[in-house]
C-alpha cells in the first residue's frame, strides 16, 4: 500500500526536525566545549599572573661604582621590566580568553533555546499536532 502525500510529508518533517535537533545538540556541545576550554586556559594563566605578581627585584641596595655591580643592576632592572611586561600581556590574554568564553556561552545559550523550540516542534509533529 502506497503512502499518502500527508504521510510522506509527515515523515519528511520528522526527519528534518530530528536532523535539526541533532545539529543543535552538536552546536550546544561545541560551544560549551569551547567556553570551558577558554575558561580553563584563563584560569591556568591567572595562576601564572598571580605568581609573577609576587616576583620583585629590589636593586636599591646594589649601589656601587663597580662595573660588575652596575651591569648586574641593569640586568636585574631589565628583568623586572620584562616581568611587568609579561604579566601585563598575560593579564590581557586572560581577559581575552574570558571574553571568548562569554561569547561561546552566549552561543550555547542561544543554541539551547533553539533546541528547546525544535524539540517541542518535533514532539508536536510526532504526536500528530503539527
């Protein structure tokens, strides 16, 4: 017995909605995964920033006319500048990663909302309402 046009359209709708639900689930999982990865990386870098915040080089007591002491003092001050610069760069990177995580969290939330709608539509079609 051949399927009627309405039955074929119903099966086609179910297949299309099922594919949409599956795609949206994948979108949610992917966005959640990216957000989590960014948060984890930001957290690890924040630990490094905190460690660098505790590093200081005091050259105040290294005053001498000795060329060796002058060179050592200059190197120590250069190292302190490098630490400040690295810390600043890492702070910026942590902020960037947190911003990216928020972007993916918003994408995941939007995909979740679309997923709820698609699941409701699929349920309605399967129950013969749609």
